[in-house]
């Protein structure tokens, strides 16, 4: 009982916070500390993202459906907007539709599919997936070439997402030369593509993975966020990328530490362990003692296990799509590893306390 109350208290206190990177103002008297202003990593596409997306779009020549998978915090709504614009330039604005399901679980079919139709001016009222499919089918039969961008499936009802995927697959099978589909998302999309093998609803789609940040990316992000500061050298950017593990939110905190110039980069890992983004990532597992113990076993080392295309272990799959794990080449083999030491140590600290408290409660 005690641990449950503790978990709820931590959880709701974390929800009340906005996880931002803060930096001090460089103006004013040195003895007076200004109210810090929130700083985010730029939300737009990076220079190297344009080339990456063009390479992904090339897959349209072999497969008319592409799934672009990304871990948490990687593809923001602003980036989705940029992707939509690129598709409009490629296929025409009048031929490009963006399907964004209504958020929430247990959504009625009429609400879910009417929302999709209305946001693209296709119809005012749609009762189910079959009616939406019929509207699009009619357009394709009339000779139109359509490109559909589908995003944020994870935020919507799971059953409705399956129905939408089934309808889009039907359309693709009947209009292979005039319909193009681009799905952007994470865990839910991966399940639709891989979980049931040949029976998976989206097994016909080509798969791409959103790329990892590079040293030049770190330099560009820092330059955009702190344009009044000296640029990062290759060595500095590489060090910040390594200590953050390439996690966008942790990298933003590293930028904050760097601007404040209080400690060397080697000390950043310990500071990152205390940041809200990691506390929020591990705290929900405190309500699941069995999961907590399993995660603690996995936290014993940075390297966890061989990496596979689809992660069948439910726990590791959750940790991966939460962007706590990453697939990396280690001694010539693709391995599933913790993104950085800060993440690993934060998990040990948070979950060990929870498991110990749970044990004490059992003894009482």
C-alpha cells in the first residue's frame, strides 16, 4: 500500500512539470540570476534529414507503402509537418492527405473515422472504416493518384488503428499503381508490420528507421539553439553525443550544462541521472514489481542481448520504443544496449529503491 501511494505521488508530480532545458541569461548584473527561460532542441528537420527522407521516399519505386519507425522523442509534430510538405511537393498538395487519428482509447468507429474524413475534407460523416475506404476507392477509380501520410496511430484507439490499417491494405491491393502510403510512428506500427508474421496487417510495407543523431547534427542543433555562443568543435560535439547517448532530451540538458560551464563533460552523466525525463521513464515500472526486478537484471551491464528486427520480449520492446535502448554495432554484431550510462544508472537507482520498499512492505 505504501509503495502504491508513493508511486502515485511521484507520477502526478512529474506530470505537472514541463521537461525543458533551462539556461541563464547572459545579460544584467553578474550577481543577479535571471529567471531561466525554457530552451528546446529545434523541432524542424536537420540538414541531413532531407537526404535521409529522400532515400526513404525512393522506396516508393519498389513498395507503394513505407513504414518509417522512430523511437520516442525523435519525430515531433513539427517534423511530421515538414514531411507532409515534402510529400506535397512530390505528389501535389491536392493529392496528399494526412490522416491523424483522434487521441484516446475506446473511441467509437463513427467518431474515429469521421475525424479522419473531416480533417481532409473528404466527408462530414463517416460511420466506419468501410465508408472511408469507399470514399478513397472512388477517388482512385476516377484516376486520381493519392499519397496518404498516417501519423500518431499510437495515440489513438488500438482496435480502430487495426481497422484503418486493414482498409488501407485493401486499397493498396486494388490500386497498386495510384496509391502511396507513408506511416510514421513507433511501437504500434512495428506490431502491425511484424508481430504476426505473414498475417500482419502491414506486412506488405517497406520499413525504414529514423536515423540516429550524428556529430554534425549535434553541432547544428547547438548552433540553432545557442546562436550567440561559440560553435562546438567536433571533439566537443562527439563527447556530448556520447554522454547523452543521442537521446534528444538528454542532449538538450547537456547543452544547458555546457552553456553554464559549471562542470566538465565527464561529469554530465551523473547530473543526467537526476533529470525528470529519466525519473518519468522508470517511475511507472514501480507499480509493477515483477517488471522492476526484470529490468534491474537487464541493468547489470550496458550490453543486453543480440538485436533483432522485431523485439519479441515485451519488456525490452517497451524500453526500446521509450528510447531507453538502442541497437548498436558492437564488435561486428548488432546488439541491444542501454543508450548511455546515465540511463542505466538512473534505472538502477529508481527501481532498486522501489524493489527494496516493496520487499519491506511484504515483510510488514
